[in-house]
C-alpha cells in the first residue's frame, strides 16, 4: 500500500485533495439542507437527488472560479507572500460566486426583474448561506496550491544550482590543468596592518600553539593565526611537511643531514629537524 502511494506524483495528490474537498462540501451541504427541511417541515416530498443537483451547480460555479485562484497563486509563488493580496482575491471570488449563483437562481424562479429584489433577497440570502463555506474552501485551495507551487519553485532552483555546480566543477577541472591554484603570497595581520609575504621568500614554517611562525629569507619571523595543516593544503608542492611542527620550502633547502637526528639544512644554514615518519617523504622528494 505504501509503495502504491509513493508512486503517485505530488501533483496528483494535490488534485485529489481538492476534488475530495469539493465532493465532501457538496455532500455535507445537501445532507444539511435535507435535515433542516425535514426537521422544521419546510417542504413536502423533497428528495435527496433534487437537493444534490441544486447544490452541485452552485459548487460547480465555485469550482470554475477556483481555477482563477490557482493561477493567481502560481504567479505569486515566486514572490514574497502578500496575505493582503490573497485575502482581497479570495473575497473577490466569493463575491463573484454569490452574484453568479443569484443570477442563475433568479432566472430559475423566473421572478420579475428588480434590483431591490435581486440584491435584498437573492444576493443577501446566498451571501449568508454560501459566503462562509466558499471562503473556507478557497482558503484551503490557496494553502494547498501555495505549498505545491512553492515546492515546485524550490525544486527548479535546486536543479539550477545543481547544474551550476556541475558546470563550475568541470570548468575548475579544465582550468586546473593550466593554472596553479596554490597561494603565491601569505597575508599576515600585524597589529592594524597587513603584511604581504611572497611564498617564494618563505624558508620554513613552524607550529606555535594555535598559531604558526613564518620564517623568511631575510631571517624575519611573523606570527600568523593558522595551522600547519591549513597552510600545507594552501601552499605549493615544494613546501614539504618534514615534522609535525614544521613545513620546509624544499627549494631553499641545500642538504639533508642523516645524523642520529635527521635535519634539513637551509640556505641560511638553519637546521630543521626531520621526524622519522617524514624522513622517507623527504628522501623521495630529493631523489
């Protein structure tokens, strides 16, 4: 049973709900009117089918005008919800329903035409009899179709974003063949200023608690709020992780000292320790 309902589209479900509301409203009003006629002995030999026909044409008018409401909601779905517009449009449709039904009923009874009779008897009567339930019906349709069209709009936007993501991913993959996406400079905040350091001038970077210290060719050191892991992903392949607390610019390393404690000797003769776990990586890079 669950599998059966899962195959039914959302659109069909919404249509089924609206039709269900429509049929229940006709049946309810017919039974209600039949009850009052018999309870207060208003008419003789009144049949259920006759009342059903009378109620059906009135609700048919309501249903036809509901198409206008559905179109109105569809246009509003892509805009910011304006409850005042919805209220005005629903009241306008209810008023049209009352006028049309009054005209039809007026011709059915074949009464002599008079504006006072038409408005004082027919319009007034159907306003009190039909307007409340017609309004509730239109509100129900407005809510159902609003959620349906809003969801539809969201699905379109999600699909567009998905296509955009796919396109951008393909474009990135194509450009990455020709363009290096690694950082060429580091932007380090020093007080109220920013220091721009070319990556090629960095000799090595060491970890310092929640920061890193960036060392340059001119033996300057700058503290930067970052982690070695973040910088490792940002820097080019010549920057090698040689220790859990150190990244070295291998272009500025002149030798690997394989003493008891392996070290990388930089061009400025500074020695950076190499951990045993990273020693093979360093050797492979040099070879």
